C-alpha cells in the first residue's frame, strides 16, 4: 500500500456471541485467550513512534506533543488507542490500525457514510504502512450505551434515528451497489450465500451432510418472511456497545466488514436481543420497536413477528465471519479456537431453525 494519504475509518468486534448460544462461556473474561497463546492471533504489530509522529504532524499541520495514550483494544486484526494532545484541536483522537478485511472501514467512511444521516463519527485522516491501514477518527467520548444502561427515552431516540437512516439509504441502494464496496444480502440470495460457506465447512469436516442440509433449509426459512422487507444500509454488528452517547446526540461506531445492503430489521434484532454486548439494553426493546415502527410507518405486530428471523440472520452473518477468519488462516479468536466456535454457532442455528419451523 502507498504512503500516508488523507483518508477515513471506524471500529469492530468480530467475536459476537449471544448469552443464549449453546457454546462455552464466551460472555466473560474467563477462559479468554491472551494474544500470543494462539500464533494466528499475533497478526498486527503497532507502527513505530516515528511513523505515528509523522502522521500526527501531517494531520495537524505542525509538530504536536502527545499528552497521553490509552490502549482501548488490541486484537488480531485491529489496534485502537485514544490519543490526547497538548495545544491542539481536536484535543483527542481515536487512533486505529487495521488489517484486511477490516480496512473496508476506510471506504465505508469515505464513500458510503454521511455522518448527518448515519450518525457515524468523522474520519479525519487515513494513512498506510504495508498492509496496515491507520485511521484517525473523531473521539466521541466514553459513554457507550452498554455501560450507561440507557433509558426508555434513549431507546425511543435510537428507534427513530435508525428508522430515518434506513429510510434515507433505501433510496440509494442502486447507487451504492455500483460502488462495489458493500455486499448485498437480499433474501433471494440467502441460499447461495449460505451454500458458499457451508461447502467450505463441509470440506473442512466441521459439519456433517445433515448439518449442511439444515443450514440450507434455514436459509430458505429465513428468506420467506424477509422477502418483503425493504433493502437498505445495514450496520450488521449493531449492539449497545457500538452506540455512543454525547450530550443530546447518539453516534453509531464500528461500521465494518459486517456492514452491507440488506434487511434493516437485522439492526433492530441485534440491538434488542439478549446479548452481553447490549449490556441489558434489551430491556427497552418495546420502546425501541415502538419508536422505530412509528417513524417508519410500520405495524408493530408485523415487525415483532419478523424479528426472530432477522435475529437468526445476524447469527448466520457471524458464522460467515468465522468462516472468513479460518479461510485467512486465523485458527483462533479472542475467546477460543475458531473451529470450536463454528461448531457452537452451527448448533445454535440448527436450534433456531427448529424453533422457527415449529
């Protein structure tokens, strides 16, 4: 990749697993792998101080003094810090390094996301060193929704804002598809989508022929009730931890590999499901759904009836991400071996299939 150029990006957390999933304890720090225990996780080494200093000088247009650096996350494909500076505006930045395929975030911020519509943070600058993409982003503060717990009023605001975002981008789907950045996950394509990664799982001997058949059946079961849904921009990994509160404003972060053109109800499903990344925010499920339906002009009972299918779809997308990791030679996750997690999610999806088919 070329040397630093003025470009943009967000954040993401690939190991998304609901509390109800039939798998090992993935909700707590207990049993988590430290980076280094699995060699396939030691992928990203932060760039040197000299290079970071030159990037900061390029962005600010002058030499600046770093007041403090706070490590927020260091995982296999991403490294995130909060940097505070002296006598500079902005006074702090979110500094993020990513490896492919998370580098899609730069394109999302530069060519897809409009902050006033998507409630996304600003990407101030992006730069490159080898395969590493560096992004300098707006620091929105520390008040993530999963930590603050939310309230009925906040849930209503989120429902309203999501409805506006989904409606705005639904008018631009043809234009966005032509950019070649986003995947399109239309219900008509679910069977092909699932078949592609199910074939890989079968070749790796991680699923049986029966399990492969059941995954394909699930694709068809999901497609029918979702076939009438509008296609729009979908965050794809929208949990309470990815919503930041700053004053009276709400911001959505971590637009990433999961972001696609698809069924908008998937965002509502992930944000209202029982999941450790929601921090209990799902208790305001009714308020969020009611507000979303009011703003979008939909019948609440229809949305509630369709959400279990959208929730299962979000887990299918997560399974696809695990297959993507393994395809890239990444045999671990921050919560355990990728093969173990794949089998657990497959079992979860088959259980969901039985529930939806009952």
